[in-house]
C-alpha cells in the first residue's frame, strides 16, 4: 500500500487504486469530471515522489516538467506528496504590443508571450485581464509568427470585448491560458479538399488554418467562405487575395447577408452559399467557426452532404449571456426548463424505427461501443449498460412519440457534473451515426433522429460542471453527506457488507457509499457529530 500526502494529511492508496478514488473514499473533495485523464479538470501537482507517465498524457511539456498530473489516471507505485495547481503555472503573462481596428466591429490585438506558446493554428486561448474577467479568443496567428494575433469582435454590452477595443493599449499586461480546441489544421491528408466557413471574427482561426495548410504544402482544393451582415465588416481581404494569387488551390468567397448593394461579394449566408456550391463533400475536411447557430446548422448539413463526422472540426463562438435574465435552459424554474427542451413528436420516425424494435437494437450496439470506448466509458462507471439502454429508450420514445414514459433527470441535470467538449460530443455522435446507418435507417430518418440528439448539445457541452437544480433549488456540486442506513448495503470501496443503522458517508455527485473503515480515522469526529462534508 502506498500513501499520498495532501494539505498536511496522509491518505492511504490501495493496490490498483487511483489517487482520485483514494482521496474521494477518504472524504477529500477534488474537482473532477471524466475520470479518465481527458478533461484535465482534476489537475494537481506532485511535490515529491514520482507519478506514472500515463497520468501526464496530454499535458503540455511545461506542465509535465513542473510535476503536473491527473489524479484520476494516477495509480502511484510509491509514496507521493501533491499540491493544488499554481495559478501562475496555468496562466502565463503576455504584453500587449498593438491594438488596431480592422473594421468598426473588429479589432486586432497583438500579444507577446513571456515564453513560447506551443499551439496549433486555429486553436483558442483564454485571456484574463487584471480584475480576473476571462474570455476565450481564437488565434489568427501561426506558430512561426513571433507574436500572437487575436481578432476581437465588439459585442453589445460585452464587458471584455468593449474593454479590449476601447481601453486596452500597448504595454498593458494580461494573462493567457491554453491553447485549447480541436479546430486546427490536420495535415494527415495533404490531398484532401478543404471547406472552411467562418462568420464575423470566426475568420481568425480560419485564416490560421489556411496559412498552416499552405505552408505545409497542402495539395487539395481549399475553399474559404467568410460571412458578415455588412460588407463593411469584411476584413483581411487584401491578405487573403495575396495568398490566392500565390496558391492556385486557394479560393476565397466573401459573403454578405444584409447589404444588397455590396459589390464583388456573394449575397446570402455563408454556409448556405457554401453548401449550395459544394453538394458532395465525401472525403472533404470541414472547418466551421463563428456564430453558434451557423456552426450547428452547418454541422448537420455537411454530414448530410457526405462528410465524415471525424473530418468536421467546429468551434462555435458561444458568448457570455449579457441579458438581464438567465437563459431559459439555465432557469431555476422546472416549467421553464421543460419548455426549453420540448421537441415536436415525429411518429414517422418512430414507424421507421419499427415501432421501437430497431431503436432497442441501435441502443444495444451503441452502448456496447460506448462501454468499450476509452473516452466515453469513464463517464458511466458504476452504471449498468442495460440500465442506460432502458433510460435512453424511454427518453427517446417520449420525445419521438409525445407520450409520458420517461421519469428520469432531464439532460442538463443528468450531465450536470460532466465536463464535455464539442469534440467529445461529436465523437459520441459519430458512434451513434454509424450505428444508425449500420441498422439500415434511411438517410432521411438518420437526419431526423440526429436532430433530436443535437437538440440537447447545449445542455451537455460545457467547460466546467454545473450545479444540479431540483425543484428550483441548486444542489451542492461537490462534497459528502452522511446518513444511517435503513437497510443493509455494500461499501463501494472495499465491497464489504454494511449493516442497518451504521452511519456511512456518501458522495453527493457519484452516490457512492463508504463504510466507516474506508472513510479513514481522520473523519471519525465528523461522523460522530453528524455533520456534512
């Protein structure tokens, strides 16, 4: 048995047990989500001892060198000591070099980092100003550039965007975290045709992807569509035209949706025009950035046009809610939440699913693959596959048929603690899409089925856990509760029986139960007092 020292306390770690499981068992609250080393929410720093290489997979070299690791994937082979992350390690300082307006709505911000930033063209960073306000911005630069370049689109009542456009000046210091995101140039297939669609400042990552592709000698055709409401908001036209004059495979399509008098542009929405011009996207690589409604609509349409989901790279620019009232989906009112997720029944789809018989078959295959998938399986530890199939079947039956047969949590509450990126959600959807097609569902009904799936993306994808809301009350996200068992049970850690009347500790999020022996001696006074962790 090994030990881990954390915040001046020493905790035992059993053979084969991860550091996260060991500390959770003994009443320590650590942030976590995927429990498989993907989301990096549980990131900690080892101060003595060694951690296995697997617990550092996916971390940038600078963090690995400073001893950062993921407790959820760390099964220590020796005693270790660890500490929480240091803010200065996760953020690095940057100095503003220039602030230049590109249009009335978009400003270019040039930053110099204190140390080189390893990133892929098209990724985004988190920018934090001195008072702590933080927003995400995509990079328009490429690693060969000395400076980082951001394009900031001014938003009505935007606390960060207006400050960056109006108050920021050369010499100011900010902090940067990242990079993040999967919407970057993938150079595995240099002959693959590429379709890039960006709206507003969504041109920034598209410009980086194009530059990276051309620098890598990409041989496939590259079509770049940039959409704005007004021709005055088109920008980088000169720079892009220089690239098109040098590279015959690059084609630039400026699109304007609201200014009918604009010249030398295509009138209409960028994604509509692009998909009218490219009806067969089999084998293409797709990049989508900007307005979320455009990104989500285009995602569905490019799949319909034959693109494989693994070749679709998307970055919807979700904005901080600037309204005085909360979004309906985040309202504490159960009625409002229910209204937000209501979908029109589709009885033709249910008939195509052979009145549910095919749906059972699809879900059985889908969850078999999910439980074998290293990215998705960790979210379902302790949940039987059959139980998931039954819940998902009744959930889909309720929405497709319009009958009240599902009595579980709605998607927002069911996934409230899971940190799930758009890329991970897309990975799940790719598996579902493959299952639908494997069972012979026609393309028309595949699209209608996937519309139900993607309707709930906004309730599932997030960068940090949400509190669960029950009857209008936000429940604690982390921590432990204690109760006396009214019937016998088994300890989720050691597996031993627990008799009726014994006081146990249970994890608020996971629902796992720990017997007094597994909770650790340091927690006995708290148990006797009957308090909550």
